[in-house]
């Protein structure tokens, strides 16, 4: 599959990246060479192979249970007072570039 | 270089009162001051934190109380693990002034065991790279040959141990980022089983492939650190509830009768002849110790790199979406609207390799391409894992080179991303399958560059790879 300049623009938009003109040229070349190399995966017939999203399923999931109950190892009791402490409000704001003391402040969302 | 400390030699000296933790920490800061300007391993020094911990250990020693297992041991942490109140950058400009409000579990376990955290170590930005040349700050020079890379992405972690600036360090390994630098710098590096060590507090790159693990001078030290950091953590739901064995006690068990697999796919084209010879000699030493050498095949190995670069970049594109600079991070000042702010900040805050991987990851996950790339890669991941499952029915460990070559020169591969990616060829398989892997120094080439022997093991069987690595280390001398 060949990546075009239009693809680069589209994908950069999805990823919220503003690429410079030089970067776009490089990106087009690099993506194409990498995707070219990745093409070899099509040599393998994987129609009957189950996908593996992560390793933990092998030793965490309980296959005898239905749906998300399989992942009981990763869940906690659904109780109101079972929550851990959260960060203090001012600690949570400490690293922000801009705050008003209560909220994070950002530039306006819509330009009129 | 002065005699290398081990974890036990430090702890014993402090217990016997021939050394204080405070004096040792000062000594290591002096070493860092003298050696690091030419190496560049450290990004941040945490002197206050180190002094406070050292004072605490010294008080215990003075009172004659029993000392914790890593008492007084000077360690350092790859800057992708958060440290409360100590700047953490992930090697990126976007987190230049980020001061985390909490500790990575692995770090707090090290400190609870008495370790002295000297500082944070340089790495490729967001752990993306194989040479540490992608650090937004400065590269790291290999202590064994300063014109060369230390490897990556945990280049600082490997170099600090190799140069005697820390007794042990923590790094992270997503496609080989602990084992490859260990091999390039001539130290021991261990990637545990996925889920063996909590990832809480590890700045995420690819969540199904990331692992935290130790660098050390000896296999025994690596085993000691693993024992300290391993184990279920309620803060990481992927951390396994598998009990942590006493890796150190198991080390001395003789390896006679263990079966060591040798896979032809790891000894093919592209393998430097001197590396091949050194690894074959090492395997021969294991045979002399009574191991049975068994040929095995891992037939899908050639598909590992493309699979890895789909899965890792896809997960990275998702993980790095959080850097919107609303709640933390460097913010571009010339943005008039929120969408502008996101784009300009991420453009200015991320380096080229990070952008490249985000682009590739976004592309392979985008509508129309998800099945062809990401889903396909997940199926191949199953095949790669089955290769290992089959092999481990016949053998207990698999021996291979860690890297196809020794350390390359700084600047040599920066302009060819694909060439850089291909250097990971022997390491990515263990991340995709989640099995443990260790790299142990096994000689040098004619330019005195270190070469690494890699041992793979079954899931949660770090004890066996540590045992075999230890036996090899003893035989090698």
C-alpha cells in the first residue's frame, strides 16, 4: 500500500500533529519504506489464527466464565467506599501550564 | 576503575560499619561528576532524596538493626519511571518541567529495600529507539568506547552500571531496550516475564509490550533486584498474582541435565561472525557444565520485526494521545485556539522518531487499515508465541545472541529508521510473547566491544534463566 501526501495530512490531523514541510517530506518517505517492509506479513495465512491482544490473558483470564467476568483478576468490588485516595486538588494542578486555582485553563475551543 | 561493588558487598560493608551509606552516596556522586560529562548517562540528580535515605540506613546500621536487602546500594532509574517530587522527563521536551506527584511502584520497592536513588537516567524519548540518540537532551556515550552508542532505549541505565556510576539501575524493555544496551555496554540486563513487575508509574509507550527490569554487574545482583521489584501490585491490573520465588537461593542449583535450545533462525544472515563465534563458545561452556544442547526452530522469527512495529506504534499512538498539555507539560505559547494548542505543542514537544511512530501507529489503526495491519499483527503475535510454547516443550531455555552486532557508532544509523529497527531482530520476540530474557556479557570482538549472550525462558521461569546465566558467568570467569 502506498502512502500519499493526502494520507500524511489526514493521519497527522488524526494524531493532532502539525508537521513542518520538511517533516512531511521525510515522513512520506519513511512511512512508505517501513510499510513496504511490513508487507511481508501478507506471506502468512492467518485466517484461522486467533488474535492476541496481550499476554496477560494466558495466565489471568478464567476461560470458564462468560464475557468480562473472565477478567475477574483485574477487577475490584463495585463498592462506593472501596476507592483509593485520589490526589489532592492543588497537587493535581501543580504541573499545569495555566490554572485559575480551580480549573485547568486552555485557549478557547472555537475561533469565531 | 576501582573495584566494582556488588549489592551484597555494599550491604555487608554497611552492616559491618566499615562504610556508611552517606559516605558511599557521596563517593558515587563524585564518580558521576568525574565520569558523566563524557558519558551523559544522567539527566537529573536527586541528592536530597539520596541523602535522606542514606541517613535512614545509617541510623539502622548504627543501632545494630538488621538491614533491608538493598541497604545503602546506590542505584539510578531510567527517566521513564516517575519519582515523586523529582523531575521526570521520559527523555522528552514535552515533559521538561514535569514533577510527578507519585512514585513508580518498582522505585518505591527498591527504596523500601534500602536502595539509594542517585538520580534519573537518560534514554531515547518515550523509550522509542535503539541507541539513546533520540533523547531530546543529549546522547549517551558508551563507556567502553565513547565514539559509540550505548544502545537504547535504556542507554543511560546500561552506561551508568558499566561506568561504575551506580551499582544497579532500572530500565525498561519494550522491544529489547534493556537487553540490547546491556549487550552493547558489557553488563547484565534482564527483561522479566510480562506481568512479573508492576508497570504502575512507568510512562507508557506500548502497554502490552513494556516491561521494567534491572541492569547490574552480575547475574546475582540482577536476581536480587528482581526479587525486590517483582510481585502483584493492585495498582497495575496486568501484574500477575504469581508468587515470587527466591531467585537468589535458586542460583547455585547445578544446571546439569537442563536442555538449552539453539534456534537456527537466530544464527542466520546478518549476524556478525565474531558475535556468532562468541555466542557459540558460550553455549559450548554450558555444554561443558552438563547442559544438553538441542536444536529447535522458531519458524515465524522473520515476521517479528514488522509485527512489533505495528503493535508497538499502534499502542504508542494511543498512549501518547494524553500529551495534550492541558494538565501538565510544555505548552506552545502562540496558540489561539485549543486545537492549535494541541497541534503546535505536540509538534514542538515531540522529536522526529516519536512523531514517526505516532504517525505509523495512527495509520495502521485508522479505518480501512485496522484489519490489514493491526489485527493481522495480533494474529502473528499468536503464532510467534506458539513457536516458543512448542520449543519449550523440548527445552528449558533458549540461547541466542542478544544483537546481530556489537555497538555501532554515534550517528551511524540516525538517518535510516528501518536499519535501526532491524537491530532489534533478536529481542522483539520476547516482548511479543511476554517471555523473560536476559543478556549476559560473553566476550568482546577484536575492537574490544562487548558481545552479549541472550537466554530466553518460559513464562515466569526467570529462576531457570538466572540459574543458567549464573552458571555461564561462573564458567566464563
